[in-house]
C-alpha cells in the first residue's frame, strides 16, 4: 500500500498489485493478470499480501530460489515495519525471505511437511487457521487469503473496521471452531517433495487412540519396529516414542490455542494417556506449562484488551489499556490461578525497561528477569508476601534481554474481587538503577572522606 498521498480521495489507503516488473502475467489458470507496478517503485507500504503459487506438474510448490528478488523485497519491507501476510503455498515465500525463522506460523495441511522440510527453523503449527507472529501473518487453505486480508485490515484500521469488514465479507462472524475440525484433517496424499513415510506416520499418530505406542505404529506402517526406528532417525532424528509424543504435543498446542478445553480433557484429545505424561511431554517440546502456553498464545493472537477478559472483562477495558501504556513505570499483571503464576499483561514501559517483546514475556513467571542471580535479599520477603497475599515493595537485581543489569524497585499489590477472591497480582516496576548507582557513589565518597579525615 503506497503512502496516503497516492490514495484516491476519501480512502484511508489504497492497494496496488506489484511484481518484479510492471507487466501482465498469466495466473495458474492461464488467465491474464495485470501487475500495476514494480517492487522498485514502492518505497514505503503498510502491508504486503503474498498470493499463493500455481502448483508445478506434480502439484508441488515451485522452488523458491527463483523468487529471490521478491523474498529480499519482503524482508526489506518487514524490517521497515510492514505487515507481511500469506496463505497456503504463498507462505513458502515468507520462508525464503527468512521471516519464518523462530516464528509460529501455519499453512495448508497438504503443504505442512514440505514447508517444515524446506524451512526447518519455522515454528510450524499443525492445523492452525491463522497466526500473526510479530507482523508475519500466515493462514491455511487456498481461500484463507480472505482471513489474511481481514486480519490486515483489523491490524491497520482497528477492531471496529475489522469487524465491519468481516460482517460485510463473510456475513457470519462466528469464530472458526477450529481445533477439532483442523485436527480431523489428515493429508492422504502430499506434494512430491514431502517424505511420504513421515507423513503417513504423522497421519496415523494424529488419528490414533491414547494407548497407541511405537509397536502399534510399526504395525500400522507394515514395518518392523527396528525399521521404524531406523527410518525415523534418518527422516527426523527422533525415536518412535519421541516422534509420537511430539506429534501429540503439536496437536495439543493447536487445541490450547483454539479451544477452551480444560487441560485434562485436552490431554486425552491429543492422545495422551494421562494428564501427568501430557504435562511432562508438553514442557519438553513446548518449553512451558500448558496453561502458560495458552496465555501466551492468546496474548499473541488477541488485542491486549481481550487478555483481561480471562476473568472479568469489566476490570480493565480497552481504554484503560491505552492509559496504562502511557505510564512511566512498568506495569504487570500475573494470574495466581494459573500454573506458576504467569504474567498475563505487561504495558509498553515494561517492554522498554526489560528489552523483551510481549511474546517473550507473557506466560512466564517474572522471575526470569533475575537470570542466575537468585540469591537476593528481598526475595524471601517477596515470597512470603505473595503467599500471604499482602502488598510488598522490594528492590531486585534484574537483567535486560541484552544481559545488562538494572535495579528494579518492585511494588506488588494483590487485587481482589467483591467476594474477596484473589484475581490478579498487580506489579509496578520502577527502574531505579541511576538512584542505586548514585547512592553507591555517595557511600563510596563518604568512606573516602572518612579515610582522609
Ligand atoms: C505481579 C508480580 C510482578 C513481579 N515482577 C517481578 C519483576 O519485575 N522482577 C522480578 O525479578 N520478580 C518479579 N516478581 C517476583 C517473581 O515472580 C517471584 O515471585 C519471585 O522470584 C519469588 O518467587 P520464586 O522463589 O518462585 O522465584 C513479580 C511477582 C509478581 C506477583
């Protein structure tokens, strides 16, 4: 989207089609498609939506090495702040641009294996409908470009415009009741480049019952356990047990992101025999507790204001979120009802003080800011106050994302509802590094003066 100056009168922005060169192309069905401008002509834009690719003769996604100029162009605009979206095979170009590295993303189920293979550093979700991870929007299914468009509108123009556009476009605004449906899909055939053995093994595991084990998997694949072991080691470097657990955790992640199911029920749906083994496997593969993952995923996918609707939507309406973002101190909310009391809200200042992005903060206990520096004076008092639900103020040594020490004067207040039930802890963080340094200097000077005297 070019700057507003180029937009027709009355429009907030305008859209253009762009390509390596501004000349017509033939689309996948052989129809002529006009390309209005070339990449070079677009200096600034707010968002770029990448179309899907016409499949090759075997149904495969073309080799992305041929699209280096487009990939570089996407990378450049993303680094300048543009939102980049794609669905289905279009997501491959985002992979080529390096934008999927370490990012949660999705694509159509029949491209899942191929994408994973070509861009192994992408954090690819199975069966997720749409994911926005730090301005990279990916969606599943050839028609999901509508979802991507609506999401881009919502992000650029606000929730209300997004809602109106969705009403107008789709008529039905009901959210997709995705997980069960998505998990029910399984690739029967895949594009030529995917590993057929691995895909078939995944399909079987996704559809299997809870007591399904490596022996059953070997039997279902008409092979011996030894061969299964060998083939999996070559294809993905995993033992059959790890492979089964990982696939189940992937399913669980999607369920946590998209459903309200309690953890116990969800563990069973994902194929785990009991909750404890699910929790263990989940921690191993997702790096956090299931409940913390749910908070993190929601915070990532939703507007901040909606995070507060976890318990009481009326507590912190959207307008208050905006006000909190203008505060000069860090502000956090932690949820004592979730495992390990994770952070469910942070304001902008907290991000600035710590150098972390919300996705790296939400869902974790605040203690990660202490790093290895765990033997601190105020900590015991802090623990006792939290346990007895009392307000407390302590100054802690904390570490920014770049490892630099800062002194954090932390004020914690328990928040209760009308019935006296504890709902959140409110944390206010002041960066008092300068003050601590000045006091240390004064102390040092005093000591020197005393020595001279
Ligand atoms: C609302 C709230 C905000 C907190 N903020 C911080 C923080 O900014 N930095 C920090 O080191 N600890 C913070 N903590 C404290 C840790 O979360 C944790 O309670 C503390 O490290 C003691 O518990 P532990 O022994 O389990 O680590 C906060 C706690 C609460 C409840």
